[in-house]
C-alpha cells in the first residue's frame, strides 16, 4: 500500500477513498500557496469529523506534493481496473463531484480556461454508471480519466501562476 492510500484509509471512515481524494485535491488545487494546515481546515469544514487534524494535514501535504510534481505523475485515486466498469464510473463521478465542491469552497477570480474545465468536470460528474461493459466503454473511461487528470493539473497550474 502506498503512502497516499494508507493516509486515505486512515482519514476516511465516512467517505469512499476516491471521494475524499477528490475533495482534498479540489481544495489543494484552488489554493495559491502550499498550506496543508489551512487546506485540512477547509476539508474539515466541508466534511466535519472525518479524522484527526494531523492525519488530514498530512494527507493535504501529500496531495500538494503530488499535484505539484514536475513529472506530471498526479492521478485521481480511483478503483483498480479489475473493478467492474460501473463501479469505476460511479467512483469517477464521485471524485469529480467532490473535486468541484473542494475547488468551489475557495473564492477567487477564474479565467476562461478554468471555467471551461470546470464546466466539463460538471458534465463528467453526471456520468451514468449503468453502461454495458464493452471495449469502447473501457476506452472512453480511460480517455475521460486522462482528461480529468490533465484538466486538474491545468487548473492547478493556472491558479499557481496567479491568473485566476
């Protein structure tokens, strides 16, 4: 088990791991400066009583490092490929919904690129998990996850540049 997954398991009793990850990523991406303690307070305000403040701060610090990695290795935490497509689609919708909630919890001006990405994320959050499992469905799922991954990093980069 990697450090992020271990932290998510420690911190998330009431939420699926992917939903907590999406919420934390949304808050972290919306912040201009790396501040795990403030990010943890915001997450706690959104979902009171999830875990200890220290675990939540550590989780936020880990997410700050991942989203800022120069190797672009950030990935939304979602169920493994072995899970049924319906489970993975449901998790993706929950991750994106939580991301939007976390991101929108901080107010700041937004440029057109951020608004467009958030609008696309809003549509993705409405995904219907009741689909037939075909090679096209798998391929589309992979494409949408990659879109979310890149879109998240794009939004983070714009916020960090102070354009939003």
